[in-house]
DNA sequence: ATGAAATAGGACTTCAATAGTCGTATTTGA
DNA sequence: TCAAATACGACTATTGAAGTCCTATTTCAT
């Protein structure tokens, strides 16, 4: 509960890695070996980060990945959003259609949870990759 | 990901309910009916809240639950801790033995995640049930 | 040209956590 | 002594997370 997924962790580690090497091109193999991350899992994460325009891919031999933006313009929130592909919501009504929640109609904690949600977003958005390097 | 469990939500709703009735004794049936919460699930949550000394049980006919502390002395963090029975940790290394994590040794994001973790705890600890009533 | 190194991405399996159900025992007020 | 309430263990179903496997495509270097 309230745990980041491994995918998000892997994404953060990978982006930090590239940033720490001054945006030098890095491969999935290099990163997955160095940090003991399953190769195929990291590969998929990198593909998502590419589609989300946080990193850029360079295909073919001698290819790999570089950052698509400066490290101080990539937040933990960005990585979460791109890797998970959905909005973070601490309750169902913040991440999908509110009516889906079985208790939505009589729920008395929507507003306070909304406040908490807002604060959490701020925490994740204000931590930039540049602080992690 | 990063979602509160239904149990925690139910616990918050129940505690808020009791607080909003000026700590009048309330039953599981009354609460589960009013908020459309499965009876047995709520019952178990109430038992945990009792063991965690956030509420007090009154057994037997005419029994039910009352708060064990004033509403401004119960935080969302308290409810999470008692209902989940474990520490909240946004990464494995914060909620269980760090060595269990497959990437612990080479992990480069422990410190920044620790900072985020600390901020999250603050967010949850500073929201009191008295603000929800 | 061709082969090796790299990204792209779909399909599948495994495992653990969440959510809910069922059954029974115990307590206590009227 | 019965009904209304809490106490609690055992079970099932569903979902999501994590990882594996396989194949296609791109591109550099020889």
C-alpha cells in the first residue's frame, strides 16, 4: 500500500544514471547489469519513458538512450506518470470514474483525501532528477 | 500504485462518523448500512482500530464503538498504521529488511526516496480526523 | 551485403496483496 | 434466556505487480 512500483524505481535509476554521465548515450544492458535490474523489464520501462518524451532512443548498433530534457526539468512525478500511464490517485475516485467506487455516493472523506492527494502530488513534483544525481 | 486500501478508507469513514455524532456509541451495522460498506469487512477494521486503541469497543447488546481519543488527536497516519499493521514505505527498503530488495546494494535512489517518504509521512500525520468531521 | 548490437513490443506466467465471504464463539442488556 | 452486538479465524476470488519469452526492426561496422 502506498508503494512505488519497481518499474518506477527502475525508471528513476535509469534516468539518474544517464544524467550522472552527462547525458552520454547508455544502453539497457549497461544499466540493467550495473543495477541488477531484469533486462527485459528495464527495456519496457525505457520504451515507455521514450514514448513519454522524457528520454530519447537511438536505435541500432551503438544505440541507446539519452535524456530528452535537462535533469532539472524531469520530476519524480513525471516519471511516475509516464511509467504507470495513469494518474496517481490515493483513492479510486481520483484515478478513475468516481461512480466506479462502491461507496462514492455516501463517501464523507472525498474532500480531505483530495487535500492529501494534492499535497502528495506537490511532494513528487518538486523532487527533480537533478537532485538525485 | 500509491493507493490507500479500502480498509483504511472504511476506518477513516467510521471514525469520522463517530466523531461527527459527538462520540455517541455507534454500531458496525449502523455504519456499514449508512455508507454501503460490507458488514464483515468493516467489523474487522473496527476490531483492528480497537486493538490499536484508536476506538473503544462496548460488547454485548446495546454495544458498539466510541472514540478512545479526541478527534484532533487521531491522524490519518494513525489510522493507516493501525489498520495496515505495518509501516508505510514507498519503497521496499523502508517497510521491510532492506536486504530483501533485489537492487538494494547498487540502489542510487534510496536517499531521495527517503526524503520523499519523510514528506509523505508529514502529509498523512498532519491531517487529523477533526478536520474531516 | 551481412551479421552483431541495439531498440520495439506483444503474449504469457507467476506470485502476492486486496477485497470480500462464511462460520462460529463470546459478551451483555432487557 | 434470547437477541443484539463484538471477536476472530479460515477461506475464496480478483486484481495488479513483476518477471519471462519470443520475434521484429533498426543501424553500425566489417
